[in-house]
């Protein structure tokens, strides 16, 4: 890596401080990938609804479930109710994103009575929302019970009546600015946009945004999604603005930068995934650092991967969890949330380099093993922490102007 001095943990704490200082709704956005082993996870199934058109008028959702585990009768009662449901459908949780492989495996080990449907692992945040709409009223496994989406999608889905509230037992340890006060959505983890480079294909590792324009990278650079709907891709464009004269209030230089990349032939119109990175088909990918670092570790000994935070600047992004208002299995959904926000679940995300929502509370309580803290990367690169209003404005601009300014169809 090109940056090796300042402890990344300082950036993580600064991020939370920035969130608190900015007021409610002050953080960032979008979904997918990462590591270890255990029992074999259930085979992924496809949710056709993720691609479907939402009905013009949705049916009224059923009454919301209990707001807390105590309201359900306590954790043992919640487990009993989840056992009676016997199923859980998640969506857009690739194994190699933020260590979700281990997260799913450990959850199923702990609650073996749950049958897991792993819907559309590579779906975008927008497609997750559409899956709720298209399956509203359905009791089948194709209806997602829970979602993991970009920050702005949480409030949007709440306003559309697509979510139901729930507050996990560790609710008070989630910073106030990283959760909806009524419990409709809550931050799960965050990361920083980085270059993921297959060094067996790319010998001269790019260190900054300007390097990506060099002719030697022709046909080698790819985004991790479609910038008109994928939060990870949208944030990559916005991050590029910070290194090219733009700002958190002005993402246009990011669009203009990608226009240059496209015109130079350096930008590939395909979605970068771990498999395409490994094969050298997308040797330079713009992805969240936790995805890139997890992929590096998983491929150690087979593929050499470098992870670089561009030295002129990058962007931090938060994802959020929520339960569908139409969840056919609301108690299993709540049990999943309790696991995610338990000490065990939070450390699973951190093992995948994604900073969990309870990071500061757990660090202060001495609940994070020192070897795990020591493993976290370091960087000197400045990192932007946008407010909620900046996120909404930037996302709207990038999604709407990508087709006209850049003109590349990424698929």
C-alpha cells in the first residue's frame, strides 16, 4: 500500500465524531462481500422481484412486530417465535462483502432451526427496495425480511412505509446520528473508497486518481456497480471528485473525471467483482476498502492484491440495516438483527475490515482483541465525511447526470 503512517483507527473515531457534530442523519451510503469458513452456507437463490417493477399501489403492511426483544417477551421468547417461523430471507449479502460469509455461517450455527434464503447476493440497494415493493403481501421465501442498504435508502424506505421499527438490545451503543430515533433503520458498518489492484496484471500500482488517466491503464479500470443505482459505484464517483478539485458539495468533477476515463478507454463498462478481479478482467477496481482487503486476504498465496487509498483524498460510506414492513418472518428478522449487533456479530464485521456501529463503545469496554485492532490498516489520506443533505444532493446529481456526462452503461 502507498500510505503507511497514520493509524486508521483515528479516522474511524474521527468519523464518529464528525457524525455527532453534523447532527442526526449526518452519515453516508449502499450493498455486498469477505472471508473465513465454517459450515457450508445455503445455496443462494435468485429473487426475481429485485428486477420487477413495483406495483402502482402497495397493499397495507401487517401490524409491526415488537419494538424490542423485551416487548417480544425476552430473548428466549424471541428465539421461540423465530423457531416457529423457521425461515429467514436476506438479500444483497455477497459472501465476500464485509465478511458476510462468516456472519451468515455463525448465525446459522447458533440458530440451526432457521432455513436461510440468500436472495440476489449481487443486488444493489435500489433493487433491495424494489424487492420489498414487488413482494409486498407475499409470504414466500422470495420476499426479503431484512435489507442492508446505503445510508440514504434507509430514510427513503421509511418515508415510503416499507420498513418496520426494531431496537436491538445494544441500541444505546449505536451513536444517535447513526440511527433513526424511532428504530426504522440503524447503521451497521462503514468503510473508505479504495483502489483494489491485481498486481499480477498491473505492475505499476496507481497511487492517486490522476494516475488512473495514464495510457498504461487502458481497459483496466472498473466500478463495482452501475452508478445510476449502486451506492458503492456512486460513492466511487463522488470520491473521485474529492481528488479532482471537487468537494462534498460539488461532485461534478467526479463525473467529469470518469468522462475522461471513459474517453481515454481506461474505463471498462462492466461491474467489477472478486472473480473478475482475480481473472484479471477488471484488474483495477474501485471498491470499499473492507471488500478489497477481505478479497486480498482470501486470495493470499494465489493472487497478489494491493489496496490503495488514493493519496489526494477519498470518501467514507455507511450502510444501514432495516426490517421490511412486509416481512413474512418478523421474529426471525429481529433475531438476525440481535446477532448482527451482538459483540460476536460486530467483531465478525471488524474481522472483515468493516468498522461496526458499536466500534467505539466496544473499544472503550475492552471488547475488541488487540490483535484485531493491530490488523487494521493505516493511511495518511484525507477522508471526507458527508452530511445527510450532502449525500442526498450528490446521489441525485450522480445518478441523473452519469448517462449524459459520462455516457457509459455499466452492467
